[in-house]
């Protein structure tokens, strides 16, 4: 269900020369850059970036930075950066300086598989000579620290097997941690939502709802607050449906107070080779309008053309 695929007749030297031609002389051929970047997958783009200097005698990333600007430049540079490194850079930006952008951390870390989390951690260490888990632990505290540090250590069970007895036990534990006691044991919600497989979580939610008469999201909204509440609900929504979760996040980024271009870039690029076609289909079902048309109506210029091309026509 990807929208970007490997180019079958890939020729790295030819792609490098086409990019060089697009940036040569007076003016830049942005359409040519968009065509090249959206018709090659991430592995092919990595080879283009690696070989560009030997083929064309210049550093590709420096060339792109000098020729492009604005959100279009940010999106192009993100496409030409290995995804784990791009996400590691986004995390670093969220935790450095005054105040931590926990919502950005939630957006990046929570909807990831174990292998994706491991790759992000390795990229973070290579880029910044620091351990991601240690930086998260040092920058956060309390329940949020437990949530993000545990998630970053990639402990989720990813099997497809369902343990009905275990699901009943976990559903009961969730109930007793929230509605069934005075005060809330947030750590119980965190550990179950982060460690159980998505298949298992869906069974836990079903049992919980029969037990309490409420959806687990309702319990979380009642028993927790702030960024922790939003983060736990993110985990629940992602467990229920990956595509629906990202469709809703795209709508929030597009239709919120001011378009959140960074979130659009992050989601569209990170899902383009995974399930973006499915996300776009879910978006159309939820909001009655194709994602590509919504992007076209809300954005402008070459940034719009690039994202529409990545999303495809649905």
C-alpha cells in the first residue's frame, strides 16, 4: 500500500546527472527534482546522495540547500535523508533548548515498530554521539519519562498470537488502575499499551469495554490529563488502526490553526513506502475528500506539488 516504489530501470549516474541539470544555470527546475525524488525509493535516493559527489563533483545536500528554500527545501532534504536519521534529528530538535516538545516526541516515537525504534536509536547515537534513551530520561520526568523511555527501548511484543487469558488479566488491571480505584495508576496503562502487541491490545480493549461499559479512550480521558493523556490515546488509536490514526493526524495538521507543515512532511515521507495509499483511502472515507485534493487546496507552490506527488491521486 505504498505510494513510492523503487524505479525498475534505476541508473544512479543518470539520476545524479538529471539532478545536476535541474540545478544548473539560471533558475532551478523544481519539477525535475520532484519527479526524480518521488520516482525512486529511499534506498535508491540514498545511493543518489552517496554517488552524487563522485558523478557531479559536488555535495548534493549543499547544492539542494543553496538552490531551494522554505517548506519545499525542508521536504526535499527530508526525502534525501535516511528516515531513521531524519526522525532522530526531529527528536533532537524536540528535546534541545528550553522546554521539551512532548507532542513531537509522541508523534515520532509512539507509532513505530520495534525495528524502526532501534534504527532511530542507532541513527541518534551516530549523529549526536549520545544515547537516545539517556537524553529522553534526562529531559523528562515522572509518567512521561516512563512512557517515552520504555517506548524507545522497543519492548513491544510483535507476534500475531492472541492470549485471551492474558488479555482478560490486562483488561482487569487497566480497570483497577483507573476506574476501579481512587486515583490512577498511570504506569499500568503505560506498560500494557507499550508492551502488548497491537493484535493483543485490540482484544484487551474489547474485553475492557464489556467489563466497564466504556471505551478505553474514555477511561484515559477521565483518569489522566495533559500530554500523558494525549500520548496514551495516541497508542490506543494506533493500535486500533494505523491508517486511521495517521489520517486523523494529517487532518489535524492541515486544518488546525495554521497548517503544521512539519507534521505533514514527517507523516507523508515516513509512510510513503509503507501504507500511505491506505492512509489516503482512510482519509477520504473519514472526511469525504481525497487527501491529495485537500493538500492541493490548503498548500501552495512546489511544496504542494511535492506532497501531492508523494500522496498520489486517490
